C-alpha cells in the first residue's frame, strides 16, 4: 500500500506486507493506526506515524472485503467472501466473535456510531444488524 500526500502529490510511506490485492483501508478513530483487508485473507494493522506493521489478523478462509474500526477504537470488524464477519480486539488481535448467517459473500461492514451494533451487507442482498454478545 502506498500513502500519498495529496497536497504535495508525493509518496509519504509504502506499507509492505499484503501478498494480494488490498480491498479496504480505514483509519483508527484516533488516527494513530490504519487497518487494511486483502485478498490474502488477512487484516493488517499499521502504525500511521512510521508505517510499521503492528499485527496481522488471520482467521478468514477467503478474501477479506471490508474492514471497520469500532467508534471507541477497541475493536475491528472484517467481512469476507467466506460469508462471515469477524470481530477482533484491536489491542492484541484476539478474535472476539465470528458472526455467521450470511449465505453469500460479505461485502461491507460498518459500526453504529455509538459502537454496540455492527451492520454487514452481502451479495445475497441482505443487510444484517448484529447486537452485543449475550
């Protein structure tokens, strides 16, 4: 991935690590990190100040299509062609939940602005709203 300065039209950083196409990039709420999802089936978290790879989240069994930070910055959600949504602890990369129910590729994930709900959209034409874990 390449981070550009749009004012100077120059390259600021090159982030190396993904081994296939990058499909989603999102800033953390405090702007200190970036998260990216890729066809290499991983989510990677990067330090925004120096481009250092902080951690790699593995568990999806197919391409990752969407990544979203929770508003608090404590969790990351990822959607995948494996038809799942996974929720990760942002501080250590631990898998918190795997959400199943979609019958086709998950294309998009988004947190409710107050953080306790997560929405996912899939190729089957369904949007699912996920609540807090019981």
